[in-house]
């Protein structure tokens, strides 16, 4: 008994050693607007933050770092609690950390045997979702859990792949669920349907099922009010032969499908991964592998019409930002062919295109680098950009052009694909591979961005 207790204490100490505290964040500046970040793409589900009074000098001070396992997920934050999911050995592990200190609140692990078919990491892809006192997570094999946020107690669980008979997709289960009222909405992509399910968030039981044709995507469901009524837009489409997928407009309350708009690359080995962007009763969707972008208008009777399509704005997995009638995002399938573009939302015309580049010292030689397929977060009048090699940038983007305000190389690590998380003036960045210069392993990093 005593030995078991001692082992638990030692295990706790070892686990706590995963967090290294480097400083204390400054107090929030007077009048600063802040928010929780409870789901992927933030509180507005579109990569736009309302936080203000943020520092522009980069790099910002590092507050703490957490040595993580394998994953592509970003954290979710409510108050002082941060939820995160990653893989350690043969387990997917859900962590609850203190948002300002990184101290562990609780930890829950369960077995996984997932292997990525293309050699990418074998950890979870979908980000946690916090709703009040609950947090929901989905692993790479489709294991869905609901936890009590305060204690870590499992409230309910579902095995989506087994229950809906969904074969493993190219890159595993990746779509982050959406909390909508009393429901948790999930793009399960079962063969022959359902494509989307609405679950009772308190019990996990099916409330409605929607769609019969398209598989699961990497994109996450997005909520909106259209013509005064709540809707959920799901950009579905993963592995299928022939390749199929597209946009679904779903009544959030009943699961009734208003319309389906096919939009998916004809390339077999691709998925829809960029989330829908909703504005002015319109929805923009985009996919790489020669699919391109499309703007769809939702009419008052919830039929739809295509406003325009383009091959000039095809985002691979990052989600573009809509601001004042223009779309901003990184077009391109691969690192070398990526560019940052501004597109007029009314016409689909490319207003400008830039390939940001600069010279860095890498080891003993100079190398030309850039953000490549970066991620954008609109905040405090400008844009934060995380490049896929670990560069953080403040950008001024307008229809008149592109201007770099400041830049820092946080870490020299590839696959920096998760959008940074911003809450209460603190910026959370996920490093998914080893830093080739400093030799640090994968980490979850908390920076002080308070002005």
C-alpha cells in the first residue's frame, strides 16, 4: 500500500516536470478586452479575436512550456483551465493545465493503436472543446470523451469509428466537434450515412442524423445565423472512391439538410480540411489539389447559388480570414508554391499576392525561408501569422497590400500547422516536431502578449 502511494507520488512529480515555468505574465493592461478560447478557431469560429492591447514586439516573453507527446491539436481555454490532448507512448492523454502557470490539474489516458498511413505523427488531430463545466475530446481513432472540466471525471464516451462503422481515413479522425445549444455536432462520415450527427451533450446519445453521402473531413463544423435562423455548415469529404465531398447546410435544431454543394478535389488522396467561412449570408469553401475556392450564397428559402469559383485561392488546411469585404489566406498545396493572397469577396478577384521571404542563419549557412502555408489570426486591428516552420509575425494586411510589422523565429520545427490560441492576452503555440537548431522536443508554449 505504502509502495503504491510512493509510486503515485513519484509519477506525479515526473508528470509535473513536463512543465517548465520561465516567468510570470504581466498584469492585463487597463481596458483590455479579453475572452476564453473554448474551441478551434476561437470564440467566433472564424479565426477572428476581439482581444485588445497586445504587444507588437516579437518574440514575446515565454511564460511556460509543456513537453508534449505527438499531436496536431491546439488547446482550449476557459478561465484558468486549459484542456489539451496528445499522445504519449500507447495512450492518448487528455491534460487539464492551469492556463497561466502550466501546472497540471488532472490527467486522463486511454489506449490507442493509431498509425498514420503517410508517416505523419500518430497523435490526435482534433482540438478539445469546452462548454461550461464540460470538455469534449476526439482522438485520432474516433474515440469521443466528455469530461467534467473541474475533476476530469468521464461523463460519457463513444467510439465513433466502431459504432458508425467508419473506416480509418487517410490521416485519422480530425474534425473538431461543435457545441450548438444542447447538442454536440460531429462530422462522423459513416458510409451511406450519417455524415453528421447531433448528440445530446449531456448524455452522448444521438438526437439527429444528417446526410447520407460524404465521408469525414479535416474541416470542423461552423455555426451561423442565416436569415434569422441558426444553421451549421459542414465541409465534409475524406477518403472515398470516387472522391466525393462538399458543403452541407444543416438546421441546427432538427438536423434537416437545406442543401448540399459538391466541392472536393478529384484527387483520391486528399481531404477537405479548410473550415467554411461565413459572412453576409454567404459561405466560402476551399480545397487544395486543383479544387480551388467557391463562394456560395444562401437564399432566404435556404436554397443556394454559386456566386463565383476560382483556382487562384486554394487553401490546403488553413482557414482564410474575412475582413471588410476581402478574404486573406495562404494559397498553395506545398511549401514551395504557397503565397499570401488578398481576394475581393464580391468577385473572387485576386487583389494582390505576396510570397514573404527572408534570410535566416541555419547552422553554418544562410537560407531563404518564409511562412509558407501559414495560419492567420485577425486580432487588435492587425494579423498574427504562424508560419509552418515556427515563425511568428505581426502583419498589416489591407486591400492596398502586405506589410510585415515584426517577426521572430520561435523554434525551427516543421509541421507548425495549428492556429495559435489567444486568451486573456496569453498566446499558446504548439510545436509539433523537434527543433532542428535547439534540439528541443515537441512542446506546448505559452507566451505573454499583454501590452
